[in-house]
């Protein structure tokens, strides 16, 4: 028998693994995903990924596919890292680069592009169910939610160490900072907590918002369904009912910015992004005035409710109404400054257990703390603050790191290969799938931690692998392909590079780019109606339709009504943590590509661009379009079909204007090409 | 001559690119087509299914499963909670006399056409999982939905409409996983229509008919060439099929959604024009029109996952259940009557269900919690014993005491009524055969004609 070159070390891992599994069978706490990371030291450096994968391939009698051709590779990498197709000049340069490091340099260039954060930040935004609206019954616009969105994009671009990124989002406002700018950035990061969904018409249902935060904390960082423990101990995973309320207390001790509800239309508790001096001399005095006014309004409201009908009550009602008008006048004189949709500290309290999840039926008080399965240092008995900073520290502590690292490694892997090493990216608990390649997962998790949690290190390592650079199944002869597909139909062993459809964002951005209309500048806030005009409620929720030519990551995303294009092409639902998007194929998508007026207009703009240099139809027109959209020139058959098609369109066009005829014909061709599988899929 | 034939004949004369019928409609590798009607395992009574799914968990003990003992013990302790008596009285319906609460006065009149199951059981207490379970048979991860299995097994007799349509104004728990094809060929995924004034965007052609046809022809040439070396990927053929369907839908969908062809009497019957019933009435009427046109599986979802605007009445059932019931009661009764009157009920299976029932004890002050251990669903139409009540729960409605029908049994029975053996209807995926009913499920023969 031929042995694998790293047979020994792999064997060690497998044995350790098996022993761990056996030793802890029946012991609920000792999940594979909680275990210390098993690091296998392999020789061969960057080839490590392939070494692990080859072991699985060998067992099945399979092999990697031959390397992808350069055009396929540059299209794949460019979409993967930036969500945009490569420009013709970039393809040309890559093809011309004969040095062994050409692909590495390509990857470095793309990782340094600002568009990298726009694509990979979006993956994170899927997970934290980012939206520009509150999600309550009025779906209130949140004018400064975008600060958090851009923070995420910037953080990915800056390759912020992942552990740091986690800490900032949970407790940025409590972290030390070296400058006012950094302080503001850290505050904005806690927008992660503030964007939790809001419910109902009043504030009474805030326990649901806290549940939503806990759900997301558990899912996004740890891939654990912590929220299942709201009513009882988790049925499958080692999360107790007490654990849930230990976390609950921390969030209950946190003040979330309030976006407004049907009953209380005015936003409050946003965190001012100003200097300490401005805070003390301008903002705090103003806020005190508003607070006094609110107290007065509430006093008068109670008065109108308690005194019996009659003259006295009428007077009170008049006074009450006047107090409300005064509040409006006061707000009109409000100092102007940027306010982050973020969190701040509230009065520290321990939560009481909601018996069977019922917030009106309170049980024992639980000290604030974390998940007990990770050890006994979980409780914060005398925590003088909310406990968010200890929570952030705990999430990134050595006890939790193995899970934290495995989860993010799996997500990054999945976004490159379509499927994670753990196929349930949001569930690393008992009900989730086991990793297909546990040693590889741990190898990368170990590497991530030891490379200062650099995600860009992880990208480089993955993109350097033979597994990533291999070709798609179309390059295989049919016998090899059919055999491999029979043995491993889901390609779990990665015998070929999997094909994927363009995401909603990639499709829209590609169309805009090709038409010459993409605005590449980063987006900021949205053109929401001004706050004083708001009157949103369950029957009249905010419904926005805001046009933009910026990249899709900057489009306004609403919770109650989803963006029609984005949802048709499977963009994430901003109500739930999406770890992996669906990839549907529907007639509604086909209808969009056939009949959407905006798409038609953009195709016309594309045709104009294509014809701006050439007055007449030439093969260059087709080749230019084909290369820009597929990264490959049209072959002979495709070229002939395209040319014949365009000519026929011109012939059949009854109008007198020759120039417009050609333009219309080319626009039609462009629409067809963009609708084809050549463009819609990356492989 | 229908539009499709017109299209074919038009292109039969084109010299530029000699087309074949297959090429025009989608490539020859799929013309034989995943949506061609397939042969059933045996003769089934039902040709199509309308699934009426009530989102959020309907209280069985306040709709179809009367519990006098629960009323009598109202306020008494039940564990740490208290028994909560039903908020509505029950009255016998139809000649069979099956008692139905005052929440469903119209459906009550149809009990002679309905086979009521009072012994349903699900496996999960949370909405998302239970909703996924009733839709896909899987209470954990996404699997192909019931509608997708029906589309896969039955195909479509109308190539201009999707074989599986979901009329859902809002997303249910689990979102579009509820109508996902998962590992079945993607073409069997449900097409969701938001049943409002703008049911389906981009339905109106911009290009002239002639141009659009040529565009689709070129598209299929490109796709077919692309597909040639990528035969293992069903998504690519499904993409072609999706354009063929979309082309037909441009005409077929406005037609099926156009209720102006219905009589005033029909509109009134379904409660159109009435604020409470208009929305679901439209969904029901469109469902009947889709059945007439050969759509295989039509799911109507009454509302979404936004509690308490669905059936998830934790705190206040008397406030939250009535508007939901009012919205669907008359339209559902109208659908049954209308199908029957047109002779369509004999070959249409109407299924009414929710994801789980609600607890006999209170949750909030006058609300109830989730209860997967017992709930009620019903079937009507093709092959089902009408006027029958099947199964029973204990005197409070906590547990099934007689003839339990697990969700897997429910699914097995539905497939049986369509002519398919749930153990034989499999799809090979990941090296093994998958079924809608996993490794469980028994056909409930007692409720079949």
C-alpha cells in the first residue's frame, strides 16, 4: 500500500480525534467544536490545504481537476474577492505575466482593492442581518445605520484582526482609543447590537429585541442556537436556560439607540459622535431639557387619564397638547451633529429568568455572565458595568477561541468554495453537520489565530491552493466527470471547482459596470424623509424605494419590504442571520432579465458605449462585450451567431434611423448575453 | 392554436438559424423535460393540490377540537400554568355534525366535504423548525418541499405556468426554504407570487414579440452550447426552462390572475371587496383558476412570520385569533363550494394545516404557547372520505389518544392520493435515496374513499 506522505501526522490527528469523540460520547459539554484545536504540523507550507484534501480524494479514488485556465481563474478570483468582473486590461496583464507568482500578485492586488471590503463586508452584513430600517411594525428608517455598514466594509478592507473586529462590535464603546476618530469608529462598531430587530408598536416588547441580539450573537460568532434556551435548557446543545439569562442581563444593562415606534415616533439614545467638550457644553444640556420636557409630557398625560371628565380635564388636555408642541419646537432648535445607531451603558442589572420564556412570569435572578459550557469563569458577580466588555473578552478568550476561529474559517472557506467544511455554517452544535475535513478546519483555525486573526492571510492561503486553482468540471472529459459525479455527487471532496451563480449584488453591479454607469464611490446615508415628517405605524410603515447607481452593498435594505431585485436573486433576508444564501432558479428571475425596464435602459447604454468607437458593426463590438462579461473571447460559433443575430435585428427593424437600429440590435444582443449561463455563472 | 404553437410555426419558417421546437422552448436535453407529466405508481384520485397553510400555529382547541372539560377546568392549575378555557363555542356543522367553533362559521357549513384530522403531531416546538417540518418533512435542515416533490413526481400539464406556485403576501417562518426544491432539480422550486395589485413584476414585455422570440432563441443557442460540457449540473437546464416558463407566463399569468372574467356572484362568494376577506379571497380564487389551468401544487399562505399578526397568539388569543380566522374562513368555504360546483373537487385535494397547535394552558394572560404534540388539520376533495372526523386527543387536547397522524403520515397520505407510494418516490442525492417522508410515514388508509 502506498502511504500518504503525511500519513503519520494525519494518523495522529485522526486518532486523537477519535479518542476525543469516544471519550466524550454521552458527555453533552464536550462537543467537537468546543475542543481545543488540533494542530497538525505539515511540511510543505502552502500545500497543506491540498495535502489534507488529497487524503479525502485518495480514499474515494478521485483527483483534483487540472488547473483552471488563466481566463477562468482571473474571472473567478476577481468575482470572489471584489464581486466585479475583471477589466479587459486586467485580463491582458494577467495573461502576459509569465512569472510563477502571477496569481499571487493578482490576489494581492484584489485584496488591496477597496472593492474587496464591499464584497466581503456584505457576507458579514448577511450574517448580522443588516438593514437600514428598524424592523418594528412601522419599519422606521434608521438614518445613520449606514455608519455601521461602512464600518464593516472598512474593517474588512483594513484586515482588522478578526478577534478585534468581534470585540469592537460587542463593546467598542468601552475599549480604549488613541484618537477621537478611533473612539467614534469603536462606537459605530456597536451598531452591530443596535441593528437588532425591533418589534411592535411600543417598547414593551424589548425582550424580543434582546432575544434577537442573543440569537445573532450565538449564530454569527459561535454558530450556536443560544436562543433555544430562552424557555428551557437547550435540547441538544450545552446551553442552559440560566446561560441565556446571564447573557440577557448584559444586554438588559445596555442602552440601545431607539429608532422610533408607532407610539413614540421620536428616535432617542443615539450616540453622539462629538468631542467630550461638545458633549458637555452643548449636547448634554440640550438632552436634559428634552428629558425634562418628556417628564412633563408624561406627567400631563397621566393627569388627563386620572382626572374625571370635566373642565379640569379639558384644561389638562390643552396643557398636555401644548407641552407636546413645545417639545417639537425644542427639537427644531436641536444642535446638529452625527448620531450613531449604537449602544451605550445603562444601569447594570441582573436578569430574572422568564419562566418558559414568558417575560411576565419572572423566576430567579441570574448573575450576568456567559455560556457555562466553556468553563466556570462565566459569572460576573460584582460587575459594575453592563458586562459587555467582559463579554467581548470572553468571546475572544482562549476557551472560546477554538470555536470562534473554526466558525469564521468555515465561513471564509464556504464563500470561496460554495460549501463549508462544516455544511451547516450557522450550526456547530449537535444538530449541525460534522466537518468533512476536521484536520483541515483545525489547521486553518490554528493558522488564523497564529497570524493575528488576519482574514487576508486566510484568503491568501486558500487561494494559493491547488484545490482553489483547479478547473471546473467542464474541462474534464465526460467519462472522468461522470465517474467523479457518481462517486461524490456533492463534490464534498473537491474533485472539481464548483460552479456558482452570480449573487444579486454581483449581477446588478456587473450590469451597471458594463453600461458605464456604475458609481464606484462608497455610499453613505439614504434620502429618507426628514424625521419631523415621520408618522409611521403598523398600518403605515415606512416603504422606501431609493434609486442609486452605487454598488449594491450600498442600496437601502428594508426589513418589512424587501428590495424587489435583490430578493428575486436571493440576497439575504435582513430579518435573519444568513450564513449561506439560497441559489434559486426561477421564472421570476427570467422575467426580470426579459422585461425589466431598468435592465433594458442599461443594455441600451451598454450598446451606446460599445458603438461609441465603432460606427459600424464589427466583430470587435461582439468581442469586447463577450470578453468584458465572460472574460473569454467569443469562439467562432459564438461570434458567428452573434454577428448574424445583430444583422438580422437591424434588417427586421423598420425604423428609418440607421444608427438607432444598430444600437437597438446591439442592446438586444447584450441583454441576451447577460442573461446567458456564460455570464450568470462563475466557475 | 395556442401561443406556443404559434411561436413554433413562426420560427419554422426562419432561414437564418434553423431552429427546432426543442431549441426554441429550451434545449433538446430538457425538452423531454422535467415538467412533463410522469406516470404515477398507481391511479391517484387527485390531479392537483391546494395547500392552505395558516402561519403561526392555530389553536386546535378553539377551532376544530372541542374540549368541554377544558372549559370546565378554566383557571385551575395545570403544572405551573393554568388551564385556559376555549374562547369560542362549538356548533355542529353539516349533516355529519362535526363540531367547529364560531371562529370558522363558513367552513363549518362545509364539514360534509371535509375529513377532519384531530390527531396531528409534529416534532418541533419552534416556528421555524415546525414550519419547515410541515412543508418539507424535515424539522431541522432544509429539504425539498412537499410542493417540489409533487412537481417532481407529477410534472405539469401547463408549460406556461410554474408547476408549483406559492401565493404568499408575506414570508412565513423559514422564508423561501418552505418552497425550496433543495436537491431536487431546481425547476421544481415554488414560484412565489405576492398576491397584491402588482403580483408579479416584469411580466409585461418591452421588446416586440418578434424580437423577444429571437432573443430567446439566441439565448438558448448560447446556453445549449454552454451546457454541452456541463451535463451534470441541473441548474443550467433549469435556467433554460425558467426562460421558457417565463415566456409563457407573460400571457398565462395575467390571464390566470385576471379576476374580471369572474362573475359578481363568484367574487362575492369569495368575499372580494370586503376588507377582511379580500386578500385571502383573491388567493383562493386564483388558486381555483390555477387548478383549472393545470398547475399541480398551489400553496396559499395567509400571513407571514410577523407575530402577533399571525396565529401565534401567546398573550391574547381573543384579540389575535379572530382577525386571522375572519380573513380566511369565508374564502376557504367559497373555494370548497366553488370547486365542488365546477366538478373540480373530485380531482383536487384541498389541504388545510398549520405548523402546530396551541397549549390548553395559558402562556400570557389569555394566550397559549406552541403545542406540537396535538393539533388539527383537514383534507377535502379527491379521494378523501368526506364528512369524517379522524383521531382524537385527551380531554384537554394535550396529547393524541387515538390514531395519531404524524406529519410524515400526513405527507404519505397526500402523495398516496396523487398516486404515489411515498416509499417509492425517491431521489438519489449524495449517494443515497431521499424521500419526503424520510424513513417514516404510513398512509392513513382509514380516511381514504
